[in-house]
């Protein structure tokens, strides 16, 4: 079944014109540039940066590439569309894994704003995501590509975000924290 989905995705990407929205990646041609936009995912950003002439336009909230780089843009956009489709499918797998582990769970994507921290047990790992239980009926999905390390299932790390990157820190046992907090004699 997974193979069939991959073949359908490839067919959809190959038959898609460059301009327009497909697989969550939108391309518009204006002012002698292609304007490429897509959901904020670290793996997509890395792939976009590999397209010759690509630069991010903060005002447009889109990547721009000169129309003179058509071949590079076409190949890059096909790659982005295929990758985003895989990421979306894998995200669904991550959410379903959380639902299988926790009854009536609320699953959210990690909030990666600076100084944001999540703590809890890692309950699932997929190809692109780490799922962390953060409460009795709550779980958070983290992008692996945004983490400093990939924790193992069963670990209970603290993930601290700064500049879009998640620093994975192993939590100290409560007895060790107590010793550190109390004054030495």
C-alpha cells in the first residue's frame, strides 16, 4: 500500500505544472521571479536552499528564484513537492501512533518559538518526527530535523527551542536535582 501511495505521489508531481499549488508547495511567477511558498518545515527549507539562486523574501514570506533558473526551479520544486508529501504522510503516522498509545489524546505540533520547552516521555519515532507525551492526555510532535539529537523511545528529555532548533536535554533524576539545589556543607 505504501508503494502505491509513492507511485501516486510521483505521478501527481510529474504531471503538475510548475505554477500553482500541489502537495502544499505553491509557485507563482511574477516580476521575473518564481515565488515559492510552503509550510515551515526544516527539511523543506534545507531543500529550497539547495536551488541555485534561491533567496528568502521576508516581505513576501516566500522564496524567490530568477525565472532564468527554470530547470533548477522545476527540479527543486518537484523535489519539494515529493518531500512535503512524504512529510505530511509521516506526520499522520506520528499522530496515529500517539493515538494508539494514549486514549483520547490531544496532539499538537511543537511550538518552536524561542524559549519554549516541552518535557515528557518519547512515545513514538517515525522517519521524520519524534512524538513526546507532555501530559496525561497530551502529546507533541517534533520535527527530527529541528532537534539537536534524536531521543530514544522511553527517554524523558526536556526539549528547549532557540532560533527554531530544539536542544534535547536529558532530565536529571529528582534526587540529583535536590542535591544540586541544597547548599553544600
